[in-house]
C-alpha cells in the first residue's frame, strides 16, 4: 500500500519494503527535489518514485545497517543522486558523498532539515527533522510504542537520544522505519497496564493491523503518553516496575532489557 502524506511544503510517499521496513520519499513541491530516506530496497524505491513521477535527487541515511543503506549504490547509479549519511559511521555508508553530524543542516530545495545525533541503536545514528514541516524521520531510534535495540550504544546514550526526540513539538509527525507497533503494544501494556491511553491505543492498533493499515507515522505527543521507552522518568511507570528510587537511565535500561526478552 503506497500512500502520500501532504505537509506545508513537502509530500512524503510511504510504502512497504522488505519484510517490515517502510520506504519514504520526501519531495519539496517547489523545486521538485526528492530524497529517499534510507534505502531498504532499491527496486521498490525506484518504482515508487516512478509511480509518483518524482526524480530522486538525494539519499538521506540515518545509520549504516544494510536494511537502511543496501540500495544506496544502485539508486545512485540510476538517479545520479547525492548520498548523505552520518559522519560517525564514515566508511560504513555505501556510496556516501557527504557526511554530517548533529547540529548540521541539509537542504531539499527550499526546505531545511536539521540533523539530530541520536546514538544508541548504532554509535552514529542520526535523525532528520524538518522543523518547518513538523516532520521527523527517525530511522530505528524511535518506533511507535518502541525504540531500537542497543546494538552499539549504551542505555544512557539511547535515553539521551530519546529525550531529544521527546522534546520536539507534540504535533511533530514521526516517520519510523519499521512496522513493529503491534508487537511493541503487546509489550507496552505489560509494563504500564494502568495507562488508559495505552490501552485505548492498543485496541486501535489491533484494528488497524487486522485491516492491513499501517500504524506509521505517529506523533510525538501520542508517544509521550503511551510509549514506555519515553516514560522512564514517570513516577507511575517506575512504581509499576518497583524502581521508584532508581535513576531514569536504569529504568530505561530495565524496560529495554524486558523488551529484549519479551
């Protein structure tokens, strides 16, 4: 199912890739420039661009994992696009032309995207935030009702990264890279069973997935209310875990470990 989300100055085309990835194409309507956010499947990405009549001018990689960079070389050869990725993962981003760090800005025509460093899932993971559009492409740092596994970073790093994303405006639209929400919801209700907003959301997710409807994108405000990985500093969650006196980082680490073993 391919769908196009319209914002102030950009359109975002979302489509499934591989087993549970999403592909995203973001296009500045004024200039026609178009960026592929990560490259899980070059063929699917090119097909989506062709179906929309868009020309891919850029690739923005959030991190080095093959299901996010595997299509870089083929897409660059086909579209002659510029590949931008995280500087902290230099040498692991195929066909990279430009490497960027947190605090830098990348442009797509007249639209600016701020680069936010979000280490944890990998050491160099970055997020692309379009403040003028209130849109964020978060890769594998944040998921609907979840967060990425800590393959390379520490709990403290990931908690700090999640706090950066939690601080974005509540109505920021969050495009996460995987359809993991149903499994995340099943876990989340075990951690915070008395969260009524979470219970309501879990029921809605069951309905959406039963009908084959994506649960991505999400909103920062919704995640703040229901995502246990963003709530490690909340008294109710700490109490439910029996960790009232524990640090926020330790609570986050406990939630992450429980999810890993769920």
